[in-house]
C-alpha cells in the first residue's frame, strides 16, 4: 500500500510546487521521506493521468487530471489510513490524527481532496495532522468514520 501513499504525495507535490521533470519529482518525494525510482514515478504519472501544462511564464509543470483525482478518493483514503494512521482522537471540533513519521501531510492531502463540506481545513506536520471541523458534532462523526478505517 506504499503505492497509494506515494501517489497521494505526488498529487500533493505537483499541486503545491512547480515540478517540471521526473527528476525534480523524485527529489521532492525524497524530501518528504519517500524514496522512489524513475521507473516507478513514470508508472505513477501514467496511472494518475498526470500531464504537463503550460504556465503563464512559458514553462511547463506537472498537473493532475481533476477527473482522475475525484475517482479514487475513498479507496485512497482507506489505503492511506490503513498504512499510516496510528490513532485518532476528537477534541470538540478538532480531530487529531497521529501517523507514522513523515506521513501526516499525505493524510491531510487525501482528506482535503475529498472536499468534505463540514471540514474547515487541515494542517499536517511530520506525524500529526489537525482537522478543523465546523461543528463538534461533525468532528465526532468524522472521527468515528476514521476510527472505523483503522
């Protein structure tokens, strides 16, 4: 299931950084603790339907197909949670998720991509993620859903 974590990290990286080449992508993955080969990244790019888009300054960067991102949210979230989440607690409208080292941002990225209406935002550190929900009730519901995936 490391594949799902790596692919989630790839989607987060290309969304937040102007990555132009597979070499830059491999380096960016290594910076977040995910070691990968060119062949693996190439396969991930194909599977995720990542393409190169022209930027306003005339360079190219990787971009994800919005259609592909929407298709796999639930499966990706469950895979990431099974592989990296170690615990989850709810404190009023805040959910605190503990992960294996280096994977909190991948968990946040997966959650953010789900576009949950009751979620105000996420914040991922190294091994801890904070989810701010609009209400305590929604936080409790989502916390229970997360716990059921573990």
